[in-house]
């Protein structure tokens, strides 16, 4: 691999890494099964209050 190609590859790799870091997270953090159950129960309770 010649020097110019290697330098351009390194540069592209670094630019891609910076862009990925600045783009923000697409996935939310991990939510445990117990926490999901609590959220679901709260949503159901709120829904029941609205229907009454």
C-alpha cells in the first residue's frame, strides 16, 4: 500500500469516528425487565384513571 493511500485511509477513518461520536446516540439505554413492568403498570393505572 502506498503512502498516500494509507494516509487517506487513516484520515477517512478518523473523520468517520468523529462524525459517529457527534451524531448522538440512536439507542436508548438498557431498561431492565422490572423497570419495564413498573412503567407498564403506571401506564395502565393512568389509562384507567382517564376512563373513569
